[in-house]
């Protein structure tokens, strides 16, 4: 059976149904990221890697 993904918008994205949103979904052992204008293009990462990226971006 296929896993059902629940996509959540970033709190930094514009409100409503704006097309310029970053969305994240939790899969079994990874996190999935996509840009709302290109929902078919999905990047897979781990929790530790995404946490490191966010920390780095906050300090720059």
C-alpha cells in the first residue's frame, strides 16, 4: 500500500494559496521538501540534515 503524505507549508511562505511556498512532508525515515510551483519535484533529506541547513540559514 502506498504511503499517504501530508504536505505542510512553511510558516515563512506567503499566506493563502500563494504559489511560492516551500512544503514539507514526513515519510517513514526521511523528510520530503518541494516547492509549490513544482510539486512533482521532491527533494529527500534526513531530519539531522534539514536541522543543520535551517540552523545555518538562520545565522547567515
